[in-house]
């Protein structure tokens, strides 16, 4: 029965057809509910097979007959907003629901900042005392993850009053209050939220399947979906293995021998069971009312995904377009809230800026919009209590973009263009609402510029109409800029309506030609080039010329570049006599490369701008540790001067082969790590370093610091054999 026409708010347990003669509705349908105005009204439920069901709402009536499964559905005509109505559903028994309003229905979803209630918000006592808005109603969906899509979930509609408003979603309530005041119609809130949850559990399989960047995640979801060919094949394989084991176990028992262990049920086939599993919250807390007419959705989530960077944009597309696809009512409005500035432990300063950038990119999906929050945060609280401004800004988006209020300003200033002019950068903005301003009257903050001979430098920023002119001492030819590029940024740039600008960056960051500082560089050919931002278990290079290298080579070189936010760029170039003639084994030694090397290398040449590194040509202290394995601290290779108790330039590889992973070049005579790229499967949590780490392990093992670098690059070279 349940396809796109499975509607309404629901509660916990799966409702299936039974032989009961009583006509039934989903549990979430009840007194005081709000139905979406101006859209056909679908109803469904259960009754005895063949039972005739009649539904009446006001002066509208529709009929249906329960099928052989005892399921029925019908559609009542669209109605405008108006007086409270009574719904009756009659079969062999009669159901009566009263005080039903026609109005605007919004789905409110996400994690704790959406679940955050009015009674925990700023000025809560006064807000609750004034919350006499009987046309605002909320239903709170119980927290019920599920391994399979559910058809019902319980819930009770609450009328907004001083007795109930304290438990309403604060972001939703303050949005609803503004909409009710401006539109003069009832507002219904479906509050389906759960603190601490990621975006993946809220996403339907159809969403993952529609985004190529999430193919691996989609494959995992499909693998555990009963009826899917991949699931069926894997299950049949497991059944065959189990049957074979059963025969062996019986034979062993008959002979009085020990039985081999039975095959374990494959993890890949296990259904989502918790609030952390992909699709689990969609199945239990969204699917029951998929297709129920709504005006749109609001979303406040991202804290749990704050380390995703630009990948979050793909996940947002999966969520938004996935919901739209299964709902079947078109590209309904989807408005979301930027997560607020917060420390987030020892994460890199740029971690939130990169996430905010992904959120801003998500706002380019059609019929979406983002609320900026960097000016209304509580810097030491991941749950800013000022939800009034959050709700107001959500309402502004809806009033302007959904309800056609052209005079409403719904956005702060947004980047339009950048133009270098001598020692200045001119940044032009749109959506200035009469002109840019500093919201606190102070000098503009959180602008930075960078030039060919500088790192990121704090900029002086001056407003000139719709532009901001940037300059900085010591930066003679600024080429790029960034704004609010820090997880604690609370910038003060706003437009004439007082709405803030979001974090962004623009221009081309100059790339220092470190290779020009290597005397013998022209003799080498580039084989591999990778932005280490893209590290993964199976390494894919941005440039891979190895298959084109058909001539022998006698030297191998590595150029590593690292730059942290606000820091100067560091590089190290190391070259050595070729330690292999297999061109496939000279890059990052992931499992597929077949590269496993722990040995000294001859004629080490080192060029670097990093403090403390011993540079020179034809050094005789070089050694490498390249492998995909786990590794330990014992100096089993007897590297001179290496420790047996810390990770350094003399470790030993251990099982499993597909383990932590090490790509390290050392100068053991100088007791130095020249560079390390470890644990690449962990992506932004990989270990990267030039020179010795100042931590416990000089080779950067367990540092998990890759996310601290804004620039991270590896190039691999070979020198063709000289004839």
C-alpha cells in the first residue's frame, strides 16, 4: 500500500493490516492536527478486507474499499485555511477527529539544535508566558530507528499555549510564530529530530543512489536491503556456506570429533538497528508520513558531520533530493541552518570554515536557502540558546521565497566578484540591502589576504558601497582572500537589513614553485601528483604518468608541501638512488600497489625550508619505511640510533597487511624524519609531517593531523637513466 501516497505523522510500531473489523487510521492522525491547505488531502488506513470506508471533512466526502490486505486509501479535495473542522471516518465503526485546521505544514528535522526546545532558549520564561498561539500546533515524532521502512508511528498533536510551548522545537516555533503573524493562517510543525545524529541515518536509499560521489555508501545501503540483487546474492552465498558447514558439523559429531565454527552472519547484510546507521531514522521517523502534504522542510544539523568538509554537500543533495523523490509532491522548499562557531576540540581552525563552505554550496540546490548564524552564536556552547533569530531567519526565507513577499530581505551579503588592484583586492557583494555595514560599528573583522611571497595575513577591510577593499602590510600583490575562515569566527560584516555574510574564499592562492629550488629538478619527470586532501584507503592520484614511463630510471624523488591555516608553507624534496625498478611501487604504498620496503637508500639528497632539517647531497643516512601494514616500535631492522619504545625511523611492520600504513623517508644519521604520510585510509585524520614531530612519536604516528593543513600535496618523480 505504501508508496508516495503514504502520508501523515506517525508513531512507533509498524501498523499492518489485520483481520479486525474496526476501521483504523495511522496513530499520528488525531485531534488538533493541521492539514496542508490548498493541496489534495490523502487519507489511508486499515479495515476488514472488502470493507467500505467513507471519510468526511466539513462538506467534502470520499469513499474507498479495503483491499484483500485490509488496506484502504482515498483523497479528499484541497481546502483553504478556515474554521476548525471535524473528520469522520466510517466503516463498520466510526472514528471522529475534531479541531482540525487547514494551514501551512512544515517538517522540522535534524539533530539537537532542532530538537532544542523553547524552555531551554534565551528568555524562556517570558517566551513561554507569551506563547498564546492556538493556531500553531506541533506533533513530536518518537525516537524510533528501524531496519526497515515503517508505515506508522505514534504522536499527539499539541496546541501552542503557555502550558505546552516549552516543549516545542524552538527553531520551529519561532519560525511558526512569525509565519502565523504574517500570513494569518495556522502553522503545523512535524518535529522529527534526534540529538547527536548524523545526516546519513535521515537519508532514504533513493537519495544515496542519486549522488555519484556517494556510490560506496549507496552500495552498502543496497547490500543490506532485502530484495536487492546484491543482498540476495550475498545471502544465498551465506546460506550455501552454512549448509556446507552443517554437513561438516554433522559428520564431525557422528565421528566424535570437534566441529569447525559456523560461518558468521555477514555484517554487510545486517539491517540498520541504531540511530547511527544510514537510513535507520528515515525508516522509522520519516518514512511513515512520506507523501503527506507539506509546504516544506527546515533542517538544523551538521555538528556530527562537521569534519566532512565538502563531502557534506553531496550528503545534503542526497537528503534533499531523496526526500523530494520519495515524497512525490515536487521540489518542495528546504531551508536549513548553518551550524554555529564552536571549538570542536583539537580540530583544525579551518574545519568549520570548510564545512560552512559545503553548507553554502548546498544552498545552490534549487529551492533551498541557508540561515547564517555566525553573529548569533554562544562561542562556548554548541547549542546557542538564541533560537529566536534562527526561527526568524527561517521565516524570512519562507516569506520571501515560498510565500512571495518580495519586500522581505532574507539573506545577508553574498560574494559576487573579486578584482586585484595593485596592493589591494576589491571584493564586490550582492544582496547588500541598501549597502554593506559593520553590525557593531567597529572595523570589519575576519578578512585575510595572501600573496606570492606571504602566508595568510590579517587584512584591513574598508567598505565602499557594495564592495570591501582589502589590503595588508607586507602583502604587496594580494591574489586571494578568505573571510571568517576559522571555527571561532564571529565576523561583523552585514547588509543594510542587519543580516550577516557567511564564510567564503575567493581568488587564486599563489602556489610557490618549490621545485625551482631544487638544482637538479629539470632532470626529473613527474610521475604522480596528489592533493593529500583526497587521501583514502585506495589512493587515486590527480596526475598519474607512471604507465607512460617506458625508459629505465636511476633516481626517485619526492616533493611534499604542507601549509597550515595562517602558517608559512613548508616543503621538503628528497631524492635517492632507485630502490626498485617497478614504477608501480614508487607512490603511496597502499595495498593495491604491492609496495613493501624497509631498507637503507643510497645517495640521499635533501632540500627543504623547514627548520632543523639537515639538507645536502649524496647523504649516506637515508632509509625508508613503505608498507600498508600495521607496525610496531621495536627496532627489529637494527637501524642505527632508532628507539625500541617509540615510533621513529626504525619500526617493524606487522599484520594485518591491510593496516595502518606507513610512507616515511628518514635520515637516520641525523635522527630525522624527513617526511611522513601515514594512515592514509583515514583521510583528513591521516598523519602528515615534515621533519621530526614534537610529539611522542617523531615519525608523526598517531598524530591524526592531516585536517590541520589547508595545503597538502605530494609529487613523485623519477630521473631517467643517463645514457
